[in-house]
């Protein structure tokens, strides 16, 4: 397990091969060199002292349960956000200059430190979350933590290659990379855990009431390992090997190319889901234990009387929901008026407790469907983790602890299928209970399964963005060709080769955040 005192690795530029898996390294060397050269032409007479990097992630399983307090299982991808930084050593104003290598899309900005109480203003008008806001989130989070009166000024050049709006967490990769850059510029060596917690908290300044999966994955991931993240009773990140079976496991990410602008739709999608799970937790807490619970995890802990999540408790709670909610409310949800009766709270109490922190718009609140998804999905994460753990420990999943099975490949087949089944169930639940899929994602998942995926599901918040599919490694090429022929060619006939390579690609569990010191 990662230690809470672990620090972010600091590497010389000559060692970036430790970060990027082999076939990529030449391209990465070129990318870093170009970034440094561009920096020098952007900021004459200056050169970056260091580059911070933080990767995006793909969530293998455990969707929309991080903010309910349950464990999730993502892995970092090699696509990341780089922030090249030079520090103004004697600048009294704490000036910050930010620019992006993609200047057409992301305009340069600058500001001055506005004092300890304000630091910098972040204005997120409904519908608009400028890229500079994400920068300000990471920056502000660190300065608040440092509680300083005279932060270092800095000039920065950003190069991000995590596709945005794709559920691969470009936003968190950016916030984490900036948080790291800001702490390094101010000579602070914060632990991984501190950087993660600061990034989680500060990304919420952009208007989404997010969980902590993405930032944790970005900071703690290790090469060739998925990450089993638990948020309670305290944040822990456990690197776990995916089963090494024959033929090896591969994951392919395929972008539906439906962009999900989650900040814009947050009041009717993401933030509403957070509220629905919180309303469900409040209801269950009072009903079962006479206690006000803040999330579904707390309900589970009260039921198990421990702070460990066990399958039997999740199964009990999932089953309890069946008889607890009337059929009509299971199907149609609860109106605000119906909620007042269910929760025994007035409308204004419900408003104050659940609907003011982040804007939310809804006619109906689906307590049954959302909480059912959360308990079942939390159980699937446990199952997935158990299969990986059993394989890591003794090379066998529990059903296959039998030499003969391994010799004739039955064990490997079973492992594959049990992981795939969990991913498929996860997608079905996201689609039918959590309502966070969309037509294109469902179609893409279907095509992926037809093309040989053993499991396929939406990844990230949904409502667009990417799918992740579990494939036998020897089938990756034919799989990709199948998806191109059946999804991309008919729906997006004009994509270039480069756009296709960006839309669908195999990925390996990548390395977490790092600081690269420039010569
Ligand atoms: P994406 O879709 O990558 O933005 C979001 C949340 C996660 C998690 C997932 C759903 C942010 C920063 N991240 O991810 O915390 O709740 O949705 O599982 O908003
Ligand atoms: Mg995001």
C-alpha cells in the first residue's frame, strides 16, 4: 500500500523513460524538448526550472460511487498534462502568467496575488468554465494550504494531451499538475496524500461536487498496476496487479465522440446525482438506524458496525431497497412534495440541507435507482478486486485454485469472464439505474462486445465520453478495426487517421504524477 508519507517522485529530464512505457519514449522525449523550446520563445530570456506532470485515468470499475464514500478501481493512462514552470524569484506581486501550447483553443492569462484571503478570483458563470479556472483551482488550493503572504510568481506553459470531456479526467490531471507545480515553485514538498486532498477540494471551486477518484488515481498510480482506492475511514490507494493470464489482458479505450461538458450540465446531471445519493442516504439512515447519514457509505458502516465494506452488508442494503420504496416511486422517483413526506422534512429544510451548496435542477429525485446502483456497484468493485488479489497472491482466482484448471487454460478463461461480466453489469446499471449513459455510448458498448470484448462499459461520469473494454491482447488489432468499421466509419466518416488514433487506443496501467527537473 502507498504510505501516507510518500512524496511525489522527482526525476531528471534524462529519466522520463521511468514514466512512459517503452513504445512511447521517443515521442515523449520530442514532446518535452519541444515544450522547453516553446517555453523559451514564449517567455524570452527564461527557461523552465521544472515540469510537473499528472496523468488522466480510466476507471475500470466503480462508477459514481466515490462521492458516496465507496472504493473504486481506476488506473492512470499515459496521456497527461505537463506544466512547464519558471519562478520569478524576487517578484513582490506574486504574478502568475499562464499560456497553453494550444493557443487557438486556450488563451493566455495572467493575474497578481490578491492577498491571503482572496488569493485569486475564480468566476464560473453557469455554462462557462474557462481553462484558466482549472489552473486557478490548483493554484489557490495550494496557496490556501501554505497560508503565505508572499507566494512566488511564476510563468507557466501547459501542454495537455488528455482528451477533454471524454471521462478520462483531463480536468483533474490539470488541477493536480498545477497543484504540484505551485507547491514546487514555492519550495514546498507536500506528500502525495496532501496534494491529492488539496486537489480534490479545490477542483470543486469549478462548480462540480466531485468525488476523489480522479485526483487520487492521477497522483498515486504506479506503472503496470491498477489502483484500488478507498476514501474512508481515510484515503488509501493500493496498487494492484491485474491478473497475469494467457493470453494477457488488455484494455482499449474508445471515445464515443459525444462531448460531455459536465460543468455545464452539472445541475441536471452530476450534481443532481450527488444529491440523489445523499437524499437516499438520509432516508436510509433515519429509517434503519434513526441517524442522519451524509452518504451511503455511512449507512453501510452503521449496518456492518465496522468501517469495513463487506459484501453481505451491501447485499442486504440493496435488497432492502426493494421493499422499502413503492413501485411507482422506484420507477418515477419522488417529487419534492413526496420527499417532504418520506424524509419528514419541510421543503425549505430539504432546500437548505441538500439543494443550496451546488445548483441542482430537477422535478423528480430518483432515490431507489441511484442507491441501488451505488450498493451494487460497490459490490462489483469488491468482487473485481478480489479476483485481482487472488491472482496476485497465488496466481489463481478463488474458483480456479486447482492446478488442472490452469494447465488447460480454463482458469484463465474464467478469470477473464468474471472480470468482463462485472464490467458489463456495471454498464447496464449505469444505463438503467444511474441514467448516465447515452445512445451513442450504448451503441459503442454493443459494437465493442460484438468485436470481441469480454467486458465493455462507459468510463468516467458518462453522458458521453469514452468506453473501456477488456480484450485478449492478441485480439486488440482486430477489435480496433471492428470498432472503426462499425462505429467511427458510419457515424464519423471524415475522421483523419490521427483523429482515429486519438479516439480509440489500447492502454496499459500508467505511472502517477511526477516532477521533472530541467537541466
Ligand atoms: P470525470 O467524468 O472523469 O470527470 C467524474 C468525477 C469522479 C467520479 C466520476 C464518476 C470529477 C473531477 N470527477 O469523473 O470523481 O465521480 O465522474 O464515477 O468530476
Ligand atoms: Mg472531469
